[in-house]
C-alpha cells in the first residue's frame, strides 16, 4: 500500500522530534532514513507544515545539506530559526551553521537498530 503524503509527513515529524537539542540534520538525511532518498524536498514541505502540529516539531534543527537555514522564512520571523539554534549553543553565521560536522545528527546512524 502506498504511503500518503500525510503519512510521510507524520513519519518526518516523528524523526525530527528525535533530534537532540544542540544537534541538527538535513532534509536529505531524513528522507534517506525514511527510505525515500530523493524526497528531501517533500521533507522540506513537511517542515513548512510542522508549525501547525499540536505536538511541537523542532523544525529549526533541519537544514539543507550545507548547513544553511533555508527554511528560515517559514518561521514567524526570519530570525527565529537562528535564535532557536543559538539558544541550543549552535553558532550561526551568514545563515549557515558553523562547524556543521560537530553538530550533525544522522538518523540512519543515530537511530540504527
């Protein structure tokens, strides 16, 4: 049976809720973990929709593969994404996470059985 977009979004939200404070991941890493390697853009759509979820989804921890805050315009202010990351001790310069490797969380590794 094929997954609906809503089912896929729910799976994305579940993974994003597992990202620890002070860590970040990418749209592509989440898509890959969910077995939909070429669906990083759909993960982005899920992040855009995450703000309307009853249970908090820490969408600020999801970046593009280069560590850029490409989703920042979908927050209530264009600076909120950076502010939330900085509260978690993640440095951001020019809309990019500094030392991405240090903060990177790969669900395929971290959630491996």
